[in-house]
C-alpha cells in the first residue's frame, strides 16, 4: 500500500489540478494505484485492521469500489483531493505501522 501511495505522490509532485485532469495517462496511473491500495485492504485480516483503526480502511476500500465499478464515473476533483490531502496522511500512518512491525520483528 505504501509503495502505491508513494507512486501517486511522486507522479503528482509539483503539478496543479488543471495539469492533472488534462493528462489522461497521469489520471489513469493515479486511479489505478489508488484502486490497488483499496484492493490490498481486502488482504488484511480483521485483527490487523482493528489494531490500526487510525487508518480509514472502509473509506479506502469504498474508493476502490467506486473506481472499479465506475459508479457514475470517477470524480477527478475528488481524486485530486484524495491525492493532495488523504494520501500524505495515509503515507504517514502506513509508515508508522511499518516501523512498529519492524521493531516488533527485531525484538
């Protein structure tokens, strides 16, 4: 998940919403990576999700469903807001979880 989030942020670094929405390849790459993050949520067990409630697992999976099933089309403004606002927070949360797991594994 962190790898996909990192890709999305890297793709969009330094560009505006207008540049984003005007670049079909970029939009498709970002939407694909966001859907992959959502897909990976399904592979997490309930205990892990419960232990890491700070992450909006349901919303992430819900976005995946909207993308995959194209419910009323993908709202590019919403996708952009997710990239600009939610993905940085998700990166921080996933990085913290990863660090905790690595600490636990070395003890």
